[in-house]
């Protein structure tokens, strides 16, 4: 298998090529790369001769240049061959290549990858596990598949007068997101970053807000592509806890995506383990209350591109990439 740089025409219709793989992911779109350009990443796009594509993001970190193929490559054919083909094309541009394709975890696949010089990375950028909800079924069936407590909290929010509305006001969304980020200690992208996402995804990007007692108590940003929707950013403000606004917000988001023809609703990330001491355990339990299926991907895979610098990557580069949240 060989990879080549996308032509100007292919660059112009890139998202159509991503859709044609039948494994489309929003992190492989031009809109995502355009937004990430604000944080120092530049995109290079490749087409495989056997079919499929890969968008690779590159960034300089000190003396190193890092390459990351988020949720890719989307190649037709063996994954190991696709990563090796990308590695060959990236020669001289970076130290190492990190990929995190959405393929099931498999001992046989890992063994095949290792024979090609591709190994599982000890760090990851995107979550290895997620929750997928089949949103294309009747609402009463969706409710029936939830935990009893989750259904109760949704109804409580409705009785308490919580209102969920869709908005185009990114400043309003960002105000809630900043509160969540400060409380939970995670970095929040700028309004400019969100505006660039909105510009790139257009009407496929949705912002929903939950209001309780006249206050914005929850915020959620989603992007849909093909038959799937992803929760991108969001959270609960920490106010109006008794009204359970974030439960109703999630439920209304699922219904809204269902209305738009979404078949798979992705809650984007669960704790990597079931250990109650995991910092994500509480969030994971909250999400699991909505039903759906837990899906576990193979995780992050890395391969050296410039072998003599690869030890530096292992000591510092990979963790800086993970912290960067590309």
C-alpha cells in the first residue's frame, strides 16, 4: 500500500472523501484541522492507492516535530500497511507518528502492527473507550434502556421547569464552559476556536443550553456527520443541582440528533478502567445511566519516523502531544 499527498482537487472535496470511507470521523475533517491551526497544528492530507484517506496534523514542540493522525487512518486494507505508508511519506518531516483509529482492540492486530514497527503508546489523546447510543429507536425505548435513576432525574428536571434551547450564541456557551473548566481543571478553547468550528461545520454543529431558574446551568456542543453525532464540549455549571438540568440537557440532545436522522450518538469518552478511583469514574457512571453500548478501541499507536530522535520522543514528545489534546 502507498500513500500520496492529496491533490488540490482532493483537498477541495476532502470531507466528501472522508465520508466515502464509510468510517467518517469529525477529527478527520477540514473544519477540525482549520480550528487546530489556531493552536499551532498544520494539516497534511494523504490518499491511499487502495482506497481511503488520512489527515495528519503536524506541530513543532521545541526541537521536535510531532505527527498525529486523529481517529485515522481511514484506509481500505490492513491498518499496519496504512500506517507504514504514512510513515514513509512523513520521512524527514517529524520524529514519530501517533494514530488512534477506531478499530476494535485485538491481540492479533497488535501483533501484526508490532511486526511492522507500530506499537501501542503508553499515552493517548482521544479516549480509548466511549458510549454509543442507538438514537434511531423510539424515545420510549431509549428511556426504557436507561437506568431508573436517570429516567427519574430527567422527569424531575422537566417538572422543575428546566428548559433546553438551541443557540448560536457561542459567547454564552463559552461562559458556562469556562466555569466547568475552572472547576474540573481542564483547559478550555477560546471563543475564536469555537467560532472557527462553527464556520467549518456550519449547520452540522449544534449548541444546546439548559436553563434553570433563569440561569444557564448546562451547555453542550455537538457535531454530526453521516449517521453519527459526537458530543464535543460541554458540562454542568454546578448550579441548580436539585433540578438536575444536565440530565434533561443530555436527553434533549439525543432527541434533537434523532430528529435530524442520527443513528449513533457518541458521548465521547469513558474512563479507561472501571476503577472507582479513576478521576473520570463519576462522569462515566453518569453517562452509563443513559444506556447504550460501551465500545473499546485499540488505543493510540505510535511508530518512529526518524529513528535516531525517537528516544527523545519517548521521553518527552509523546506526553506533550497527549497534554496538547490535539
